[in-house]
C-alpha cells in the first residue's frame, strides 16, 4: 500500500513540474528565419552513378558467368594437346632447339 502512495506522489510531482514551464518569448524575426530555412531545405541529391543498374543480383550473375567461363577455358586448355601447341609456338618464334637447324653439322 505504501508503494501506491509513493508512486502517486511521484506522478503528481511530475505533473506539477510540467505546469511550471513558462513560454519563451522570441522575436518574430527568429521564428520567420527558422521557418524559412525549414521550408527551403533542399534534400541532398545522391550523386549520379552510371552503373546504378548493376545491382547485387546482377553482380552475382556476372561473377558466376565469369567463373564458368574461366573453368571452361582451363578445362579446354588442359584437355588439348599442350606439348604440340608449345612446340608450334617455339618454332614460330625461333625458340626451338631442334637438331635440324644446328650450325655445327
């Protein structure tokens, strides 16, 4: 029972302090100035981003396609005849060390 009385007293004290608040007199110029600024506040424009359409779902799709393309390229490279391609490349650029072209024969 004591708790209810104390709680009621505290509520009454809070309500009384709210009634003791006085209004503040300000000049009309200050009020007009603040209202003018609030009315004319321009929202900040977001900077233009040319790739705005490139959302995360498109990024994931592009990453997935890039990974698939790389896997296919690596598989194709490994399955082809590597030694033949390397030899052809070496002969085309004169990097071959075959015995047929030796000056010492």
